[in-house]
C-alpha cells in the first residue's frame, strides 16, 4: 500500500545535496546505462524475420517479443522510481543493471520463442527499474546549467538510441557472427553492461529521497494485470481464430481498468499518492494530452513494427539495409526534437498542428511510393517521405510532452512525468498488438497493401491529433519539464 501523504509535499521533492558530486564521467556512464534499455526496444524490430526463421516463431509470438518488453517496462516504470527513492538510486541502478544484463544473456541464448518472450519480459521489468534512477540522480546530484545539460543529453540519448538500435541491429544480424544470426543483438548488452556496472559502482554518488513516496502495490498490480489482459488477446486472437477466452480476457481488461481507477481514487482520498493519481488525470491539459500521447504512441509503435517487416519481407532487403532504411526518419526526428522547444515557444499550438500536417504528408507520400512502385520500391525512394514524417512527428511529440505537464503542480512533477512515460510505453506496446495484428491479417494478400492499411489508420490518428491541438494549453514560455522521481 502507498504510505500516507502527509503535509509538506513540496519539501518531499526538494533536493538534498549530501551525496558526492556527480562528475562528467558519471553523467556519461548513467547515460550509457539508460541507452541500453531504450535501444533494446528498437534493435529487435530489424531482427524479427531472422528470429522467425531461426525459432520458427508464429506472427503473434513475434508481436509478443516486442510488446512483452514494452508492457513490462510501462507497468513498472513508476514503481522503479519509487523504489529508488526509498532504497537508494545508486543501489537500485546497479541491481537493475545486473538484472538487465542477465536477461539480455538469457535472450541471446534462448532455445525457443517461449523462453525468448519470457526473457524479454524480464528485460522490460529490469529496464523499468533502471531508467528512472538516471533521471532522478541527475535531478538530485546536479544543479543549474549542469543539470539542464544532463537532461538535454538524456533527451538526445533517446533519439540516438532509436537510430543506433536500428543500425546496430541490422549490422549484427547481417554479420551473422559465428552463425549466431540475431542473437548478438542481445548478447552485445553483456560486455557493455558489465563495463557500465564496474565504472558506475565506483564513481556514481548514492542518493535517495529524504521523504520517499510510498509504493502503491495494489495500483501497480491492477494496472499491470489490465495491460496483460488487453495485450494477450489482441496479439494472440487473430492467430487462434478468436476463441471464446480471448473475448473473456478483453472483458476482464475493462473490469480491471475500472477496478484500477476505483482503487487509485480511494487511495488518493485517504491522502496517499497512488501510481496513477486521479486528481492529475482530471486536469484538462493532462487528460487531453495523455489521450493524444497514447494515440500518437500506438501509431508510432505500430509503424516501427510493420515497417521493419515490410522492408525485409516485402522488399526483400537484408537486416542491415532494413536498419539503414529507417535512418532518414530517425535523423530528422532527432534534429526536429532539438529545434522543437524554440519553435513551440514562438508559435505555440500552431507549430504542433504544422508538425502533424508535415508528418501526414510524409506518410501519404511513403504509402504512394510503396503501393505504386513496380516491381517494388527502392530504399532510396523512401528516404524523402520518411525524413518528412520524422521531422513532423518530432514537433508534434515534443509539444504533446510539454502540454501534458503544463498544469501539473511542481511537487507532483515527478509523478506526472512517470504517468506520461508509462502511457507512452503502453501505447507503443498496444500499437504492436493492435495495428500489428491488422498488418499480419492483411499480409497474405500483399505486403505493400498490408502496410498501406495500417498507415491509413495511422494517418487518421495523425489527422485527429492535428485537429486536437486546438484543445491543448497555449504555450507562452518555455516549460520546465520535471523528471521522474517516482
């Protein structure tokens, strides 16, 4: 149960600089620790066809390789932040990193797809314990310009991890080191993780919250159960012919979602700080922004999944060229993310709407290239529309992130950030489960048209997001985005 939320909430989140100073090398080591879990979500996409060939995996099993990681990460992210506050961020970072390395080793050695999925779930869970410690350590061990620079580097790390994940994944699979095919995409985490572990143990300072927020065990369990009850039928239903138990699980997901809301509402009335505080969710900026972030993430997660399969199975590119194909989108997304704060501050919601329109134009162009090219589209032909889509979505996402946190009280900033990233990760997993299933159902009738079907849905989402920006807060100054503290 969550502990009682007594007075002095703001004091709970004040920084206490009793720990040794975090030096530049320590910042880089923590960023390396965060880089691995972020990269691991994207590195797997380009390896899916190789995993299929090697382990004879069903299409729904391939979805679970991606979505299982995302759901475990989403469900435990806020819990990870609170455990770090209570038991020490340095300690939990090291423990979680050991768990992540061992789970990566298990993934790389998995003899069957069932064990691979199980190891991926453990990977996601340990990632959820690891990543919040990085942000919280920056928040508590750095000041002023050094803190701002470290947080900016963390944002850049997220973008770089997406690019490197796709490229390194393609390179390692294509290299087929000692006949190991896809396995090095997971095994590479082991030596890197061990180096980060040894250095972090020596130079990263220990910090913890003076007044940690309690662990909301009932809320965490119910939220995780809701995601699982929703994910499993959506990923397995099509392959199994939609048996009765699939519909029962979907109904159970609705009931569990309602139970989660009720439990969290009662916890907040008792003065506790629940996993998903209903009072925060009732803020207009947050409720509208979170709905839009969820929709955006569903489309993005689905796109990354189906594009990797389309390039390799439909265009017959190898894994390396499959990784290179997404590079224009990733680079423009990263560059746009750097420019977005300044443009949104100047032009407000209009910049977000313009970004959505640009992304929509890129998606329309991309579908046209894939569907109309004969005999098939070349990777160079897709570069310009992918770059356009990446530039547009970077502007839209940056604005959504900012709008969600616009009205969150300062002392609840860490919890608000945790809720945001939890919904974002849930959306990525649900996108794979829902639109990924749609793609797999349409693929036997033609892969380019299956991709187009999914993208028509994503285009509808983006069009609604463009219109929905009018319901978001006006931006009149740069937002001070809080970090996850639990």
